């Protein structure tokens, strides 16, 4: 069976490569092969030592969304791999060898950003390491005194044809790294430099697809050496004599001409074997008697307290979603069995597909009698399907978003839904199965989560219209964190429960649309962050999400369920720490998810709050051990491949984009799926396929490569250097020491270590040339360790510190504060400095963290280098557009700008090739609004955005470019190009070596010059 072969390396006649997640070795003219690694994780990027005796490789371990990569070395003849790096970072890889004892490693270790990777020498005998002063490096080839480094993208399968600011280019040094000059820069990606003879070879896409090219040592005489037309060349490597590269899961050799190597590896495909998996519930529903749960896209039907869990539908290779239990115990779901979304009825012994094409189905809602289903799709439509006659009817369509949160009236004839009325508002609409939609609310607010009471008298919904502002405690601003309130609508012309007359008048169980908007009544409750509402008999259940900072992980937000009792007219807590809930059709039972447990409860009584996860009818915890799921990875991978393709075909923003033949793309990559033997190989293939859009934001972000658990490395927030006896503290990273997470553990109260102090042991283990501190901090992140120290004054101390989980945050803050102090010093305090790392919550916080202390200065430098994008550029630009027009002069003290927190008239911005997405847009708008001079390098160039709402069955996020940003003057000109700065300034490797930042220096120069003009 053919295998998926990637990352080849060569030494004389030996070829090393990766397949089946392991490193293998073969001879060019010999069909024999040997597996060198086994079961460590995903072993990639092999690199032969100059004498060919050893191989360095990169080991990736990714489990449950947590991953790191490190470098290992082992004999090329086989033997025990030795770990030689302990950086604990997700971006670390073997790049080559300096000599037979020194491996070259590229990593983002102790840099402020993951995009900022540097080159290290690592001694494979002692594991000691040294950073080389070349600055940003993405690849390297070193021959004698000639060093060629690659910057920017080096392997870009997910964005073929990339030409933006981060496109790869080559720099050359002919004096051993003292000075570098730009060497090769083409209109397309340039990657993987190699010196063979007197020429420099590389892979480039500047002619449309990856092929092998070369130039002479002066960067001239460009020649093409391969002619790949179907799958491009990737990941080239050379021993200085010949070159190997991959294309379409096969290995090719260049030795004057390009030819495919016939390496037919027979593997055991251990990671493709069937296996049982842990049960993680994706979705659930109940009819009050039976329960359905979905695991990895497979539905199970079970009774709450006893009996088997029965898997329904196809056992393998099909994904079922939106699974809903019917009254009769059957299930309605959405299946991709026939290649597209189709409704299907599942029963224990059969399944019936409803072959109707509604596009990509986003939500469904089944009528209480199980005879009708409402379907919302990605075309922004709402359809009604009669399950008996199989006739469909288009109910409604929006121009602004997906119609969602559909709810049926208990009489099976009416339904309600949330309808997007504009880019920022939504209304509640109701409709009968034979009528037309009727607005319940005006559409001037954000109205959502409609739900009927089980007796059919009332409609409930939530609305973000409680605009009672709260003052921001730091900045002169206001917000509405408790904007949502619940509302009730009597469906007939009767009194609301909150205004009952003296006589007993019951509401009719019918819908009267005349005057329905006037019958909307708020609950007598304060606003809060309500997220869902549902009706039970005599009660209304409401989920409330905690109001918390956005910098915390929101993957497992625990909500609280409250209920409002109409008998007592009061609200009370029903259950806390809930992930999700659903009520039965009749509103008597509630099914809640709490972590990995599901509880089945009566709505009429309050349950126990904190219960063990053990199955117990009294506590309502359901025995999920009855659910057993065996998976066939190969069938799962094929389903994931098909779904990824289908999502692209359904959601790509340009429906009429003729240059993308979706069906041809599918057939092209389907030829490779049978080669795939591991989840990592599938990931590589999916990236290749989605890269055919040649559009930004085409991502595949996996969560698990079926590897051992990666053990994180604890961090001390400092740089250390071995002096022959102990590890000297050469640098302690620090931001504002009073801020949470901005102080090295070495500076904690009672510890008080300083630069120049020397660490001799950790937890009693003596450090030395062969024992570095990082190796002793594996699996000790966030834990206390004991450091034995000799201070620079000669005093011996033992101190206890709690290690950091991750140093990136504190390294970033140290970099920002260094820049700020430098700007203040160079401008004598006239100019302020703000860095914005992204356009999300972190960037918002960083902007205002600095703004409140910098805005009153005469000038301001806004730094968006390495900005990772997001969605708030417009919000920040609103603030920057607020220019000061005068001063507030107090009796005592200094004057301050007016309006309050306005921006000085002199502003300068710095951007670079790593500022992308919303960072692109910020850079563009800074120029467009003429806020000041933009300095730096052309930006990333990716402005076709995504929602990121789709996940594959194993939790992998796949994104499809869904909406493009079109500018009045340049149209789509930012996409795949970037934003040109007003003043182009680069940072050369020699600048990095001298710790210079010419981009920041130019910003200071221009800011001061403009101040002189004011």
C-alpha cells in the first residue's frame, strides 16, 4: 500500500523521510528501508549530520489541544533518540547542522511572538545552546562562511500562490554571519535555500506552483530545474551535492534532473487501526423518556436509568449532527452519507434518508408531533418540510445572517425564530405553517432565543435592549454588560401574568397576531447576561453566563440556570456550573451537561448542586459508560476530508469564482487520501486541499495527533548561561512588576534574585554542562521548585519559586516596556509609545493599558508589528480619530488635553510583514484617515474573513474564507498583497545583532520632525 511520504533529507545515497509519523531511512538505489523511530509522537524534518552518522529531527506531541515540539538526535543506523532541546514551545524544529556536534534549531523560545523565530546552536553532547544574532530566521543553509537564511513563510500549503508581505525571501552572508544582504526576493514565496556547487537552489511559487529554481552566488542567472504541474514541490533538503523534495506524498530527487524515487514502504499503520475512544458528548436531546447523545458524529439512543445505549445509523464513515429524539423514540438528524447534508430518520433497525437538498444545514427544529421540521441553512433561508408528504416550503430568508433559534408552538401549527434584520439587529418572528412571517418585535434591537410555554399561551424571548450603561472604572467610557432581559408575549389578546385583573381570566391557547407587538412585556427582573430561555409548566428557565474578562479561556464557560416561578413571582437558582441544557417537549424534564456528565432532572424541584459524577438516579447523573464507540480512523479521515471539501464548496465567499473548480480539486486530492496513515498526515493533506482557494484564512487547526501527552516545561522568566560551574542569570524579564503575570518568579517577594546571580541546582539536582535547567523543569510548569543559588556577592542561598506556565507573556511585556522607555528617552518624554499585539481582547487591553499613560504627550507612536489580527481595528481607530483641540486648565497642576483622553496631533505608526488580517486593515485605515506616517514593511495581506464556527468530528477547526473586505479606492487590493508603508524600513540581521530597531528609530525621527512643525 502506498504511504504518504513527507519531509525528505539526503546524505550521499541515504534518504531519510517521515511516514506513519516516524522517521524512516532508505538507500537511493536500494528498495530496503528501516523505521528509525517508533511511537514517540510525530517525528518530522529529519536532518543528517555532516558525517551522516546522526539524524536530528523534530518531535511534535499534540493531545487534547495542547502541544509542543522539541528536537531529538539519534544514530542514522538506529538506536535510542536523545532529546536535545527543552524549550517547551509549539514552534521549535531542527533546521540543519553546524558541525557533527552542533545542530541548528529554529524556535520562538523567549521571543515576544510566535511568528518571531530565531536560530540557535545546540550541542548534542551536552544540550547546551546559544542564540545566534541573526534575528528572524525561518530556514538556514550554512556552508563554510556562506550562510543563507530564509525569512517569512517557508512551507505554505494552506495558501498557495501567496504574494503578501510575509512571502519568503532569502538573505546571504559571505563573512560567516557578520553582515547579511537581501539575496532573492521574487513575486511569490521563496523557501528552503540550499547551496549545491556554486549555485543557490530554492523552491518558489512565483510562477504559480512550487518548483525548484537556482541562482548563482550573486543572486543572478535564475534557472528552473523541475516541472511540477499538479502537486507543487515542498520541503526541499540537500547535502550539498543532490536535492530531495516532496510532492503529492512522494519523494523526488534532483541530480541534474528531477525524478521520483520509488520508495514503497510497508508499514503496520498502527494509527489507522480501529480503536475505542473516550466518550466526549458533542450534542444531546430528550423527549422526556429517551435520551440521545452524539459522540464524534455518531448518535446513541438510551433510556436514562437502565438498558443499553444503542448506536443508530451507519457505524463508520458518516457524520450525524443536530440529532433530535422524536416522541416515538426515533431520531431525526442531518447526515452526510450521500456527500451533502441530508435529513435522515434513524431507528434501531433502519434509517431513511430524505433526499432533499437544502444546502449546508445549520439548524433544525422538529415539531412536537414529529411530523414537520424547520431547516435553517447557510444560504440564510428558513424552510419547512412536511415529513409525511416530503413537500417543502420556503418560509423566510435574510440578507444579513443565519436564521436561528427556532421554536415550535405545542399545537404544531406555529413556530418562532430569531431573524437577522440588519448587520447589528435581529427580531423575533412567528409564522404559521400555512401563513406568512409576522414580526413580534420591531427589529431595532438584538432579540433572540424565542421559546413557547408548553401550554401554548405565551412566547418568551431574550433581548439586548436593557441599555443601562455602567462606567468603565479605568477609562472614560461606558458599556452594557447586563443588557439582556427576558420578555413575555401573551399569544392571545389577554393580560400578562404580571398584570392580572381581579377576576380569573385565562389566556386562550391560540395565536392572535393582531396587536402582538403591543403585548410584549418585560419580566420584572434586572438585566443580566442571559443567553437562553425555555418554558416549562408554571416556570421559565434561563441560562446566565458569568460576566468575566475576555482574556480567560471561553471553551468551558460554566453557566447558571435560574428559573422564574409564576406562582411565587420570584426567581431562584436551579443549577450552577452548567455547560448546556435542553427541556423535553412537555416541559417536565430538563437535561443538563456539567463537564463530562449529563444529568436528567425534574423541572419541578431544585436538584443538588455539587454532586459526584457517579451514575445515580437520585442526583440525575446518567451512566454514560454504556456508550461504547469504536472508530475506524481511515473511514473517519475520509469523512473529514469530504466534509472539509464540502465546507469550502458551500461557504467560500465567491460563489461564482470560476478559477476554482471545486469538483476537480476534490478528485485531485482524493487520489492521496488512501496514502494517509495518521492524523498528522491527514492534516497535511487537508491544508494542501484548502490551499487551492489561494485565499487567506483557509485554516485547519487540529487538536489531537494521537500522540503521548506533551509535558510542558516550567519557566523562570529569565535567560541563563552556563559559565563552566553554574548557570548565570543574564536577563530577567519584567514588565510592570505590580501587574499580574509581568514579573519573573526570580523577582517574587522573598526570592529577590538579580542578574549576575548563579543557579547551581534545582530541587537538589546539580546543574552542569550536561544538565541544563530546562531539562529539570519538564512537567514542572506552574509548580514550586527549590533553586540553589550563589549570588554575585558570593552568598549561598536556597529559594523557592513557582514556575511560569508560559514565558511568552512576560517576554512580550519586557519587549514593550523596553521600547516605551527607549522612546521616552530619545524624545525627552515628548512622545508616547503603544504596542497592539492583536485586534482582539488582548490587543484592546494592551492598547488602553498604555493609552491612559501616554495620550497626554505631544506625540504618539502606535506599533502594530506582529499584530495577529481580530476584529476591533475600527474601535481603536475611533479613539485615534479623536484629536485634541485644546486643554483643560485647572487651578493647580498641569493642563490636560481636551476632549478627555483625546490623541495628540502628531501620531506615527509602525507595521511589518507579520501584521495581518485586522492588522492589515488597521494599517490601511491609518493611512486612509491620514492619521500620520506609516513606517515599516508591507503587511501580511489577508482580509477575506472567517467565522470559524465549523469543527470536524474530532474537534478540528476548519475555516473557509467567507467575506471579503472591499475598499472604495482599491477594491480587493489588500488581499494577497498587503498594505505598503509610507516609509519602507527593514531590520537586517546585523541590526538584530547590534540590538538596533531602525523601524522604531525612524518613527521617533519622524515624530520629532513633525513636532517641530507644529
